[in-house]
């Protein structure tokens, strides 16, 4: 079956809070609703990325109720019409979120391809991504569950890996392969071995499959997820473009698509994607997506640096000056200032957890606006 004959529904997952990108990202306005790179917010860029793919239907955004209104405004700002919102009463990870989306997308009797896209990824080569998405839709129409594997350019301990099995097709970025297994985030030595072997790709968390195939495979391995989601969709409150899932959704097991389905099914295939992908998991990732100056600095906003190298400095309003430092991250917002070493960027999440434990509003809200 050709991809051009299949309806494709982008299922945009917008449930994360981006705590490692605090203080710009907070639960009331997480990173995907923020313009961290370029003029568009991350969710706007995600939706625009699929524009022009044949058979494309309006996006279905999975998020919490508080984020629906600002996302709707952002979709209107880029001229995207017909967006629907699937509202989670509580986040239960990706397998239940996509199960509910599959039930909603297939409710009118169609069986569309679901192109599952986290809202917080950066992809610089949009053309390469669209080509891969079209190939994925074609494979999904043949009954496969497709995951996108990022072609690694370095040993990376911050990502999970996918081991490639037998080749079932070819793309410009490399062979389409059966999934031979998933690997958790490795140590440095193991990551180097994975990359050197050429058998492994980074696990992107993006997928393509038909609604019926996903539900069939999920019901085989995690029947409670499907049952709870069916009940939650049946009991949903619907108003205009918004579907608020019923309370049964909260009772669904919290489990990812990888653990629930992809690690067990014999229908999983992986498409290589070499398109400048980054999930912006921490401030340290900014060096991967923004060109640094001749001494390794990346600056955003009203910033002055003197005698400073290999540092990221972001000013959100007032002037920020940094003098005589190396390998630091400085992010200034109206109500909070972050200063940390570059190597400790992953530990910013701990600051947010501590602020929450102390009842500080700055952990989740912008108090200086």
C-alpha cells in the first residue's frame, strides 16, 4: 500500500515538564511551549515539520488541560487549523497516551497511520525527516510498527540505543531493519562499542503505526492499558476540539511504548534518521544545535562576556555579564537565576525537586511576570 493513500494523523505528545531546562521551562509553561531555538516554539516546529507530507490530517495533541489553550493559540499563530486536543487527567507515560489517541483517531471507522512525535525535539533537516516519515507511513500501512533510530555521530551515554537486526528495506540514510533489541543508556565504554559496531542507533521515541495494529499489539502484551483507555475514551467529556479523558485513564499502568510493545512484538522495524536530531534534554544540548563562537560560547539575549570560554549564557530581559569563567551555564529569568557548571547540566532537575519540596512557587510557575 502506498503512503499517499493512507491518512496520517500526527499524534503530538506534549506532556513533559522539561525540568532540566529550568528556569526557562516550568510545568506551567514547559519547554515545548517555549521558543528555545529559533522564532517558533518547539511544539510549533514539531507540527510544521510534517507539513507537506501526503495524506496529512490535522494534529491530535496529547497534553494536560491547562496547556490546551496556549497550544491552541500557538497553532493558530502558525496557521494550523483543525487541531484536536486529548486531555490527560494525569500523565501515564506514552503507551496509554497513544492508546487513547489511537481510539480517538479511529473512532470514525478509519484506520489512520499515527505518526507519534514528542513535542520537544529539534530536527534541523526537515526534508530528511519528511522523507523518513513518508517511508514510515508506507511501512506502517504494511502492518509494521516503526520506530525512528537516530544515526549516532558520537558515543552518547544520555540516550537509549536500538540494535538493528535483518535488513528489510533501504532508505537514503541507510537500511530499514528489524528491531533486534533495545538497550538502556550505556556507560561510556559500552556507548563507544555500540557506535563503533555500526549496529546501533539512538532511540528517538518517535513512531509510526496504524491505530488498529498498535491497539492489537498493545492488547496482546498490556491488555489492561487498552481496557482502561477504552473506558476512559468512552467516558470522556467532549467540548468542541477537546476531549477530556475519563478517570479510568488514571488507573492505566504507567508504561512506555518501548516497554509495553516494541520490546516484545515481532513487527517492529527501525528506520535510520540522519537529520540533525536533538531532544534538548538539558542546557548542555544547546551546543549541539547552536553554532558557538570562536571560543566556544553560546549567548542568547542581552549578554556581555569577557575572558569567558565554552559557556552558555541566556538573558531573558535584563543585561547579563559574565567575566573570567569557563564551562559554565548561566540562565537568567525575571524571577530566577541558574548558574551551574556545564558538566552538571543534568543535575538541574534536582534543584527543581528541592524547590518543590520546600514549597517554592518558582519550581513550577513564573512568579516575576
